[in-house]
C-alpha cells in the first residue's frame, strides 16, 4: 500500500503533467515518466517503488480519463 505522502505526490505529478502527455504517451512510457517524477520527490525503498509502479499501471485508465476531461494546458514536466 502506498503511503499518503506518496499518493499525494503522484496525483500532484499527474495534475502538473500536460494533458497531451497523459493522453498520447504509451502505457509503458507514461508509467515510467510518472514513476520517475514521484521517485525524484519521495525517498522510496525498492518495495515502495515497485508498489508505486503497479499503482500507476493499474490506474492509467483513470489518469487518462481525468486528463481527457480537463482543459489542455502546457505541461510542466515535459522532458
């Protein structure tokens, strides 16, 4: 189970990631991008990183659905 600070960090990253990236990156690339940005913010051990990756993977449909419902904006996390 992810800690509340980790969940908060993930959903913040989702919120500031561009709609275009959330909708156009393939599942693997989007999972990697979100995972990387959260890991940069949170000190996570190996098990927590694996749990985070699985959480992201299983919530991609929700992430994309939420992105599709928001106005387009320039992403702050484009790399």
